[in-house]
């Protein structure tokens, strides 16, 4: 297999990603990820007083869950607007969390800083995956735990990203975020410096008023969908929306006109050497 990742302009790609994720309001999407964050924290089991880092934290969902255990929590994301939303959520809850702007590919922390590292649909989207993985391992203490929840190549996530890619191909030289959702990919990224990597497929349900409502939510608030729609002409926009509706319908459990969409994802707990 040819690997052309060395030719990728990661700085430009990261800048474009940051602008994409800043569009819309990802907090409206991440409300569906609360159950993933809670389940991940149960699996990783951070204890009171442990230092926890939520990488690519978005609007802070996993960080907020971890802080409820009286952990010393830091949340980091490269989108300033999302960090501001995370701070607002924490203030509203009376939670003290150190939210800061930063890049998962260049974590601004010393080696061995954290007992636990979390990322829910976050670090998987860093364009330089090897560098992001090295950073996770670098700032995790020996014996510490890295907990991940992210998309897999099949099911709703796989179909969702494949549908987008048909209309707006990803940048050349950048590996799919779905790589993190495979045993092989996790071993390549984390295996050299971990003692164990335990992964399990789990299911999270997404709730919407209808299939059309689900498409509207992502078209209004999800940065990659917004940017895709902006690049297409009117006919292509309509086709993309219809194709996204088909994906939601394919995994819809509801029979009453609402949408209860089954999203299988991979939950991983890796223990650092």
C-alpha cells in the first residue's frame, strides 16, 4: 500500500479544519455524545484527584463528566469558539475546569503530565495521526490510561463519512479518522508504548424529531456538513441532503415518525507502559 502522508501539508489542513469546525455550533451535535463520555469515564475510571486531559474536547462534554468525579481536569481544543462554549457550560454548572485553546498534534504540556487522557470523537480527526498519537502517549504518565470513543469504518459513522467524501473528497495524504476505529490502526498508533489496548464496540442512540430534523440539525450545526453544502450547487446540495437522510433512515430504530438512530462506535482503553 502506498503511503503518501509525508506529502500532506498538515499545517494548511489543520488550519482548514479549524475553520470548518468553527462554523455552525458543534455543541448542538455533541449533545448526542454525552452517553459516550459517561460510558468512557466508567471504563477508564478516573479517581478523585487524578489529573485528566480531555483532548479535542469540543464544548467540553467529557471534561465535564470527569470533573464530576472531583478530578483535576483540563480540556483542550483548537477552536476558540468551542472553548468559550465549554467555559460557559462549566460556569453554569459551578465546575472548575482548565479549558484552553491548543492543538492535539502539539499538546502544550510537559511529559508525563496526566493520569488519564480522554477523547470522544476528537483526536481521531487530527490530520497528522502519528503525531497526535505520540502526543497522547507523551503527556500520559507511565501506567496511565488513554480512553477513546470514536467512529468505526462500518455502521452509521462509516456510511456518514463515506457519503460526505463522495461530494467533498478529503485532502490528499490524510488518513481517514476511521483508522482509529480499527484494532490494526490502534496498534499502529498506540501499540509501541502501551501495555494493553482493550476495545469494545458500543452503541449510542441519537434522538431527533424526524429524519428531516436530523438532516437539518447537521446541515445547520455540523461544520463538515455546512462546508460541504457551501461548496455544492443547488442540485448537488439537495442530493447530499437526500443521501444523508438515507443514512439516518438506514439506522433508524423508531417506527413512529421520529428518528432514533443507532450509532455503533469503538470504545478503547489503552494503558501506557
